């Protein structure tokens, strides 16, 4: 191929650098999204996978291959030969005048993605094809950018990335929601000679690294056998779990806020077309909401105050599905959403929860009743982050673990409090829920490439 002919990567790089010229020869490979023509002129929306926006290919009836071009089907893979035409006033910065094409992969007539709107439910059944739609294309691009931004934030701020195991012998959260790992149903213990399960959280395994490297994080898949069929629960989801030595609950909240603002900013700067798309077609006002988050301080509210707010709401006639509000209750999504959406109207940390509704490792406050926990609640999603200062007192933690009966097998975890223990804190941010929040997509099944939920294991 002649050196002067632009292939996909070269073309887009030149365009990004604003060095693309009119009349450059191109040879491109990619897929046809739509193809329409009026008898004398035709337009193909062409996507080579590298950008959210399509490139328009234009062919005219003077072209000897016009008839064939007019019959290229939606979804086909093609190679095209043509020249660039800059269109600074158009929707796209340039189009391609098509000269020749080669059909690389035809697409049969039963292709489900014809040019019309499809419901998200329908698209869930074709998870192998839905990334080709505008919505899912944008979702997975933002998902990618978000994952990168997360590593970027932590790497720039001196956190070390630790790979915690996915197969484990403990139930970190103590909620009994683990998937068992077995090789033979008759002998559940045969392989590891122990009860093995998929991890619900990397926290316990990452804490020892914080007590060595100071600031660390793990970022990977976690698994929960929660039988809750909601739009914000998945059986497999990704979680970011930082852990910081010599950091208390307030330091923890400072980092959560700075971290979330950083990654939102990164996505706004790096996925502007996708974010505009979500703002227009998925959640009206999304950009305003996101910019508001960037520019406001996250409120901090003790759980006890939250309960007062809910009691007040009920007194004033608000009806929750669970209207039985009392100090000590575990908040449901409707309660969390009421506080963040109706009262605070933005992100809010709820802090210092009753010890009996939180995990064993959380730091007991001096009142003896609450723990140094912080849940970050955000509008539409509810709980986005769960974090806490960890109990560093050996005796208190030991007594708690014995009371709950999870001390066997976690002796190593307790030991950290004996060998150079210190105040330390961390949190877990649900990656998929963050993506829901940023894109406005309301069902977790539509932000994961292949969602796993109760009763559903397709693909
Ligand atoms: O609040 P969780 O259970 O906290 C922990 O696992 C701690 N070990 C974290 C830590 O301190 N290192 O879970 C953390 C977050 C939740 O706030 C939520 O965003 C998300 O994980 N999450 C889920 N996301 C999707 N589907 C589910 N079933 C989820 N369960 C929790
Ligand atoms: Mg939680």
C-alpha cells in the first residue's frame, strides 16, 4: 500500500491533531451501521470501532459500483477506498467520498439491530450484539475510561495496586452471601481441604498490605449470592477498595470525595460525546447533575440525624414502603434515596451507624453503640460507597470476632492488631453503580458487559 494512503489509525490521529487534509486517500476497515440512498446519492454510517461517532461515507450514482454500494447491509464488515472531505460545519469533522469497497463479512437479513429503537430488555437478550448500539457503545467506552481513571488517580496519589484473591476461605462481610467453590458436589472440601468460596470483598486481604505499604488499593470482581432482584444488585460486580494506614474516618471521607470528583472530571474531559449523548437520550439534566457534584462539597450526616429526618418525614405524611423508622434499623434503598434526593439533593455521607447493623471490623466509637462507618449515598443510585475506620484495638476486635464466631480462620487478620497495628481506614466503591450514576443508566444489567443476576446466566 502506498505510503500516502491513510489507514484507520492514521486517519483518526491526524484528525485528532487537526492535521487532516481534504482529498487524502484512505483505505479503511470497519462496520456499516446504516446505509440509505436516494437514487442519486447514498450515505453509509460507518464505524471502525475506535470512536463513538460514526464517519459518513458518501457514494454517488456516477460511481460504477453504485448499485452494489446501495445494497450493502446493516452490520456488514467492509473495506473502503475513498478520499477525505473536510466538513467543518457538519456534525462530523470530515466525511469520506467512497470510490470502491470490498465486502469482508456480509450480514444476513435476520440481523436484529435494524434501524429503529430497541428496548433495553430486548437488547439484554443480545448481549453479544448490543455494544454496537449507540447507547451501549457509549456505556462501554465510559466504563473503560472510568477504569483507567481509577488506576490513574491511585497511581498518581501514591497508592499501590494489590491483587487480592478471588477464591477465599472467609466471608469478609459476614453476611453469609458467598458462592461456594467446589469441584465435586459430593465432597465440598475435597480440593482445598477447606470451605472455599468466591470473594465478597478484598478488604481483609488488602489490609495487611496497607500495614506495609501505607496506601494501597485493590480493584477487581467480587461475588455476592444476594437473592435481591433489584436494579442495583448484581451477583458479580467490580469493586474498588483502597486501604490507608494512619488515616481515620475523616481522612477516609476526604479521599472518597477527592477520588470521585477526579474520576468524574476525567470522564467529562475524555468522553464528551458520550456524556452529551447520555444527557440527551438517557437522563435529561445529567451533565448539570454531574457538574453540580464536581462543584459542591459532599455533606456529612450522622446516622442518628438521618433517622430523625426519616421520622420527621413519616410524621409529615411521607409514605415509605417500610414506614417503621427507629434508631438501630438498617436503612433500605428508599430511605437512603429519600435523604440524598429529597433532603440533601446531592451526595451525602451517612456516618456512625449502630454497631449491630455493620460489619465486625469497624471501629467501635467511644459511645460504645456506634461504629466509625461512612456510607456515601447519591441520588438515583442510593449507596455508592461503604467505608469505615477499622478496629485497631486487639482486645475489642478479638471479643467481637469471638462473639460472632468468625475468629477461626481469621487469626492472621487479628494478628495485624498485635504486630505494629495503627489507625487505618478504607472503603469499597461499587464500580458498576458508579457507572450507573455517571451515565444515568438505571439498571445495573445495562452497564455490565454480561450481567449475572439471580436466575440469569446467559452468555
Ligand atoms: O458496603 P459493602 O458491602 O462494603 C464492603 O464490601 C467493604 N468490605 C468495603 C471496604 O470497606 N473495603 O460494598 C461496597 C460497595 C457498596 O457500597 C455498593 O456500591 C457495592 O459495593 N455493592 C454492590 N454493587 C452491585 N451489586 C451488589 N450486589 C453490590 N453489593 C455491594
Ligand atoms: Mg454497604
